[in-house]
């Protein structure tokens, strides 16, 4: 076991930032805490680090099986990387990286030669060998964040904690740096937890993702699992673009407005409410989610699948896929994605009419989705 928290609750006045949260991070694992602002992810990270104290009665925090929630920050052995670098501006890159080693008690401190060797090894690891004598003001944002990471690693932490580590960087640098961090983690296998609100960042970097909402963990799983098999409407809605419809299950069919398909066509989605209610003659209100890339675009309806007639409003073709904005016959917006080849073959242009046929549906009981705002169509 790397890091474990059990039944953690944290309130700030009348606001409950964390509500009985438990999480286990295996040794050598990289876990992302993903969620919107106010979901509790940074509070949880700071409690792991010892920078915040949970409410009385909360459960313990463990590092590698050792209870640490009664220990000071300096005793926990964590490396912490902040969003805005927090480098010492008056110190060189070398001195910033060496800082944690030089302030250790004398009996634990390495010799000057050993510190020098270690700093240069870290500079090589972060690919800044020739930057030892520069100051933070002479570095780019990506370089500063790599120095901050090296400084955190210099003290040989038991766990590495990163709070929005790429949030202050521009988009291109973020992509480059997270790919670099993933390669670095594969080399050193240090137990790591990082906070982000960026879905792409979490799904690309992490071994597992903990999706947080309103102080609770909604789902924990591998990136493919949380994206393709969401357990709650919030997870479905938060991860990636999605079309959301109010629908119903009735007599073995899924209805979206006046359009329906056989529920058996979608049973492989492993939605518990679908398998339980699809064969019933009772009308069951549901919320139907369809991702933009999960539509087939056809000039003709299909008999056993829900076929939604729609008119193209806008086409955006820059990039690897074509984004198509449509309006249904009910006057609601629908978003789809297709290939450049299919756009050319079907002549998908503003004003053209098609049937939108979902290959995949994810269905939740309507009451589960009451607090999830519609992102697209609502019949």
C-alpha cells in the first residue's frame, strides 16, 4: 500500500468540503483527483500532505502502512509541487533543488559533495543540465515546473503530491510536460497523487482516476473504465462532451421524444437500471446520454434503433475529426462527430437533413440525474 485515507470529513464553517471520503493509492501508482472547482480534490490532497487537518472523528491517513495523520508535515516525507512553482526567486536553479537537502538536521544531511552529485543527477533527469546557475526569472514556465518537481524529488519523498501542476502553463506546454511526467513516473515508480480539473490530463497521465463531486468520490477506476463505464450521471456528464436527453423505458423500448429503439440493442452498456426495467410494460422516466462520437449519421432511419431526425446547423472541420452541430425536429441542439471522409461522402453541410442513430446509449434513472444540467438536447 502506498497512501490510504479512510472516512475523511472536512468542513470550513458551514461548508462541507469532504464528506466521509476514503481512497487507497497503491505503491508506485499515479492517481488523479479529478473534479470541478469546489469538489474537494485540493482539500483531500492537502490533508494527505498534512497542510490541512480533517474534522474530529475522521479516519486515519496511512503512508506505506504507517499512520501519519498525527505527524507534522515535515515528518510525513512528502514532496509537494504547487501550481505556481513556489520557487525561491533569489536562489539559482541549483540552490532551489538543493534547498530541501541543505535544511535537514545535521545528522541527516548529506555532505556538500553528495548534495552536488544529487542535484546534477536531478538536473539531468529533468533535462536542464546547463541551467544550474540560472534564476527562476530566466526560465520558461515549463522549465520552472520541472525545477519545482526536481526540488520535491530531491528529499526522496515517500509520496509525491501535485496540485494542478500544469494549471499555469499554456496548452502546448501542458501537453508536452504531462507526457514527460508520465515517462518520468514510469522510470521512478514513486507513489503519486495529483489534482486536476482537466479531463484530458487525468485520462492521459493517471493509472487510475478518482472523480470527485461535492466533497465525495463518485467513481474510482482506470481511465478507460471511468470514461466508457461511468457509474453515475455526474461522471458521464463530466468526462468529455455528451448529449443529454430526457427519455423513458417502456415495453422493452428506449424512447427519446417520439423516437425509439429496442432496449436489447443497448443492453451491452451494462446499465443496471436498463437491464432491470427494459422488459417491463411500466413507463420508467430515464436520462439518456450519448457521446458525440457514438452517432451513426444516415440518410434513412433504422427500424430497431432510435433514429432522431435533425438538420445540420454548423460544421467545424479543423482538426482530426469533423464537429457537426445539428438541430432536431423538436428544435433542440445535438452535437456529433464524424470523419472527414464521411463528411465528404454524405455531403454534410449546413442545411442538410439526416437521421442521427446512436450506436451506444447510457441510461440512468431520471431521479439520479436531477442535478445534472443538460449540455445538449432535451426532449
